[in-house]
């Protein structure tokens, strides 16, 4: 009779645990990073006194709680996420460049300036077309300066974003080191162990969105993480985590370094947001260099045309622009419409022959074309990057779906388990009730 009570009691305890696990699965079906748990139930067998006699069972016991996971599919999610993050981050900074180049309409302002010089040729002594040309020149200077300022702001924002990502990565690394410490103390198969493993995988996925990572696991699930691939520096080892730093030089070259203990090494990301920041910094620096080069060529060319002629006062043409630092920061230094040097030296106020120099500058210098080509090239790169990101997004979604097919919660399956364990729990309770009733009947007979 005591065996019957024991069997019923073990069943109640075991199936209560199974019901709790199933309920937890249902409650966390929508929780990001949660992996389905399964209660492992084993028979409690009585010790055998004979090699031929099969012993009677003594009930059921919970062997532990297992967590559904697939390390290979999780690794595929991290790889796909790192590739997508690089493309999306790179596209974001190409979009900023596109906005800087198109938002200030620099190409249109250059066209308006060269067109305005032709109006002076029709009546070189008239002041109105000369004033229009100076207004157009001021618009060009403003557009160059605004475009340069927008690119500089993009570079500063990139630095701030990269610094924030670096801080986030350092925080994730520190959190993962604590998870490693917790896994060393948690009982294998316990709910706490499963929760720590969920947290571990979620942190690794977040880290891979910042930089590509190489991950290795020990027997109890603790991880060693390297950044930038298998040969990269250690980010997490045991309960220690590295500190990552970020710097960028004026040429747009980005450098990351990881320091763990007394060891410091260069981190060279090939994926994640870090790689996207490196790509974006180079693109911004290249756009700034081209812009400064064209601003210098334009200002020097215009001033050279001025110097070759004379103004309405018969004086040598004075410079219209002053090149700043950076060169895109142009400043108007000619404010008098009479100062535009339309005539050749000694030809008189009605002469317009020196204005041909602006046509020559427009065709040979081709500043308009260079600015247009720069914008078009950046736009094409942005479109290509977005297409790549779209494809990589589909790849990542497929990888996530494959992982979740193993570790995700299926509500229908959990509902079936819930009913199955509930019936088993009720049956075990009924066994206890029957045992008590039987025992009471025996006592009543005595």
C-alpha cells in the first residue's frame, strides 16, 4: 500500500513540474530569445534482487528540464545578422552623403552661375546682370559651404554612433562574462540553467549585430568569444571581458582595438555595424575630399578669369572667392558689381571678351560634371547597398525561422501537452485517493 501511495505522490510532483514547464512555454511564446523547455521524466525502478525477475516500478521522477536549441542554426543567425547589419549601417551613411550632396543643390547653383555670366556679355556695362552674377556666386559659395558642413556633420554623427556601439558591445561582453559565471554555478537541467543559456544566446546575437564574432563553447555552455573572426582578439574569456575602443583619422580610416587584461590587439571587423561604420567613414571622407578639390578648382578658376581682365573702372579684376579651411568653405570677397572683369585689358568698358574665360573654365574644369558624377555614383552605391541589404534580410529571416523551428514555442503542441500532463496529474491524484480509500477500508475491517 505504501508503494501505491509513493507512486501516486511521485506522479503528482512530476506532472506538476511538467505542467509548470508547459505553462511557462505558453506564457513566453512571444518572448524574444526564449527557447522551449521540456520536462524529462524517468521511471523510478525498485532495486532488483534477482537477475531474472523484473522489478516493479516505484513511480516517476523529474530528471531535469531540457532546453530546445541548435548551436549550428544559432550560428547561422549570427552570421546572417552580422552581414545584414554591415549593409544596413553602410546604407545609412550613404544616404546621409546623398542628402548632403542633393539637399543643397550645388550642381544647380554652379549652372546658374555660369549661365549668369552670359547675360553680362549682352551688355557688359549694365549693372543688373553683374549683380545677378554676384548673387549666383554667393549661392555657389553658400552651397559649397553647406554641403561641406553637412558631410562634416555626417562624419561627427558617425563617430557618435560608433562610440555608442562600442559602449554597447563592452556592456554586452561584460554581461556575457557574468552569464559564464552563472553557468558555472547553475545546476545542469535546471530552469535557472536554461534561462542563463537563453540569455547567453541572446547576448551573442546582439554582439554579432555590432561585429562578427567567433564563438566556442565548453561542456557546460560557457563561451569564449573573439571579435572579427576566428583570428580576432578575445572579447570574452571565462569571467573576463575586453574593452573595445574606436578612433577615426582625417582620411576616414577607422580603427578598433580590444584590450583584455594586459593584452591589446586590433579588431578588424568584416561584419556587423562596426564594418558598416568603417565603410561609411571611408565614403564620407572620399566625398569630402572630392568636394574640397572641386571647390578649390572652381574658386581658383574663377579668380584666374578675373585676374585676366579688367573691371568697369579699368582696374585689374579682383578675386571673387576666398578659399577657406576646409576648402569647401568658400567666402565671397567681391561685393561690387562693377568689379566683374568682363573686358580684356585696354579694350574698353563695352568689351566682353574676357567673359569667354568662364565658358572655358566650365568646359575644361567641368566642376558641374564632377559634382553630378559624385552624386550619381553615391546614389548608385546606395541603391546597390539597399538591394544587398534586402537580400540579406531575407537570408536572415530564413535562418531565424530555421532556428525557431527547433527552439521556438508551438502553441498547439503546448496545448496538447498541457492537457496530457493535466490528465496524468489527475490520474496520479486519483491513485493517491484510491490508496487512501483502500487503506481506510482495511482499517475499518480491523
